[in-house]
């Protein structure tokens, strides 16, 4: 994609350089055209001079052949008269140009006057609107004032009725008086607002006020322009009047001089001006030819410029199209990458979810097994408690019998009947309970449990650990027969049911959520 952008930029740079070269070439050609025009003008001047010389030579030859050869003094006189006629013609041309300029100034003044008239009409409309608004406000003030007077009269009448009426009618009249007072307050506020508008003069909207101000400024500027045009027109008219009087006088002098000329001099002047008209026509024809050539060159240059503009526009469109394609490709690649990332993340989450589900199922199974084991142990402990209670009752009976024992010399001999009667069941139940309790205490914990939570539980409940620590040395041994007041072996001490270690909420939470 970067390579394509680089190629496009390179192509754009080449196109701009080509355009610059073509523009430079076009400027050179235009300069060449100007040089050719100047050269053509010079050639036309030379051709005109040559044509005049040829025409003069032909006139001389014709005059020589006809035998009417003019003298040198007559030729000088004719040349002076020709110069004078040229000056008169120049004055007439200047007079015409001045008249044309005066007509243009008059047309401009007419346009300015028309524009001013339109602005004045618009301003008149706004002012009439302001006048109508002021009239409407005054009418509103009159209406509100009349309504207030009417309300005052009604209030005075109601107050008189309030003094003279009964209790029920007084309550109704008070309500009417309150309504009239509220209406009066509203009318007073309305009249104050109208008075404020009239005092401030804000009868039009802010936009209309701004438009009116702009119209006033524009009318003032147009008045100044009209005044300037009037001064210029008066000056031109004054000059034209003076030149017209001079021109009429010159025409009279011209006719007088022409009347004084002889027939030969008149024919010579006529021939000269006829030749001048011919040369002017030839110059006009040559200028038309040159103008047509220049128009053709201009058309060629315009076609070339148009072709260059079309090529440049085509290149720009192509570059825009390629840029849009690259942007679309980039967006598609980005969408693909995002989709791949989402897929990978979804697969990872699904795998982790499946792992968590399998772990939770395993922990639930293990928890169910431990619950079953706990129930079995509870049943066994209940049996052990029942055996212990029966043993305690039997021990009480034996203590009663031992009070009538023989002398202490025979204390070391156990009672065979009592041993045969009590020892076997107690020993068997004690051994079973001790093995079950050891299995429960020394059962291995799952690997997924946290040792930190277990340690915290053990550290956080020293009261629960203390009975186990006290009972630990008693689990592995039995009391001897002759120790204490009981001569028989009672077996290992059985832990009461209430001292069994209960599973704390932390351990249950660890079992449910191993991670």
C-alpha cells in the first residue's frame, strides 16, 4: 500500500512537472506571438511607407503624363492645406470622443440615480412600517387606557356593593374584585411596555433597524457619487460647448479656404485624401488578417490549455480513485485483523471457561464425596457417643461396687468378670473411631485448594485447633489398667460431637472457587 502511494505521488509529481513545462512552453509561445505581432506591425509600417511612395510616384507619373505638372510652391501649399485638414479632422475626432465620454458619464449617472431611487423606496417602506407601528402602539395605549378607566369604574362600583351587600354576596364580590385587580395589573404592565417601546423608538426589529441604517449610508454615498458625476458632466459640457463653437468656426474657415482653392488644387487634395483612404483600407485589411491569425493562435492555445486541464483532471480523478481503493483495502485489513483478534480472544475465553467448568465439576464431585464421608463419620460418632454414655453408666455402677472392694493389697489384680464383660466392645468401638478420625484429619487436600486460605483458617481459629492438639497424644495410647481409680482399660478418648472441626466458609469458598 505504501508502494502504491509512493507510485501515485511520483506520478502526480511527474504530471505537475509536465504541466509546468507546458505552461512555460505556452508562455514562450505567447511571447513569440507578441514578437511576431510587433514584427508584423513594423512590416505593415514599412509596407505603408512603400505603398505611399509608390502611390506618390504613380500620381506624379499620371500628372506628368497629363501635362498638369504642379510647381513646387503649389505642392508646398497643398501639403500645408493637407496638414491643416488633418488637424481639423483630429479636432473633430476629439470632439466625438468627448461626446462619447459625456454620454457614458450620463449613463452612469442615470444608473446611480436608479439605484438611489430603489434604495429610497426601500427606506420609505421601512419608515412607513415604523410609522404604522407607532400608530398601532398609540392605538394600543389608547385602548389600554380606556380599559383601565373602565376597570377603575367597575372597581369603585364593586367596592360600593361590597359595603352594602350581604355576607354571601360579599364573598362573590371579593372574587370579582380580585379578578378585576389582576386584569388591571396586566393592563398596567402592558401599557408600561408600550410606553417603553415608544420612548426607546424600537418599533422595528433589530434586523430592520440595521437595514435602515445601511440604506441611509448607501443613499449618502450615492448622493456623493451623483454630485461628483454632475461636476464631471458640467465640466465636460463646458469643454464641449467651447470645442463645438471652435469646431463650427473651423468648419466655416474650412469652407472658406476650400472655396478659395483653385480646381487644380482641389483635385490634388482630393487625390491625396483618396490615396489616404486607400492606404487606410489596406491597413484595416492587413489588421483584420493579423487579427484572424492571432485568433487562430489563441484558439490553438486554448485547446492546448483545455487538453492539459482535462489530462490533469483525469490524473486527479485517477489518483483519488486509487486513494479511495487503498483506504478501502486498509479498512478491510483493519477489520480482518480486528476479527482475528476477536476470534482468538473468544477461543481463549472459551478454553478458559471450559477449564473452569471442568475444575468446578471436579471440585463439586470431591465436595459431594466429602459430604458423604462426613455423614458417615457423623453416624459413626453418634454410635460412639451412645457407647460412651453406656460406658459412663456402667462405670458409675462399678464405682458403687468398688466401694465394697477388698483391701488394697489386691488392687493390682483385675477383676476377671468385669474385664470379660466391658473391655471387648469398648476397645473395638474406640479403635474404629480412632481410625476414622485419623483418616478424616490426615486426608490429603486437593491440589487446587489454596494453602494460604487453609493456613489462614487454621491461624484464624486457634480455639478449634486446641481440642485437637490436646486430643492428639491421647489418640495413640490407652490408659493402663491400674492407673487412676478405674482398674479397667477404657480405650482411647473419644472426641465429642460438638468438638468436631467444622468446615469454615473460607474452606468452602476454596473448594468452590479453586483459583
